[in-house]
C-alpha cells in the first residue's frame, strides 16, 4: 500500500470521477415513474461515455457510469416495491 498523498487533481481519472459524481448528484432524487428523468439520465451518461471514449481510461469511465446508473435504477425499483406494499 502506498504511503503519502498523491495529487490527482487535473488528471484524466480526476475528471472522470468528477463527471460521474455529477451524474450521481444531479440524478440522486430518483423519479421511478418519470420517463423524462430516465431519458435525461441516459443522455447524461452517454455524453460522459463519449467524452472519454478515445482515452486510455475508457473502460474505467464506462464501468463507473454503469455502476452509478445501476445504483439509481436499484433505488427506483426499491421505491416502486415500497410504494406497492
């Protein structure tokens, strides 16, 4: 394990994490029955994926984006289940 602090500010990885975090932050309040919400999420994810498509960190960006989208979808499904009980 590395010791000491490494500054990642300004790196490609930093940019990816920041962009993906903004997706999570902007779509945090899941609207499970709102098609416009889900379409906006897909569009935002696509913009970020395209931004990093031709970079050495393409795979990392895609996995982070999918992880956030999966989490938001999981929350939406949980909300629907809770509401239907």
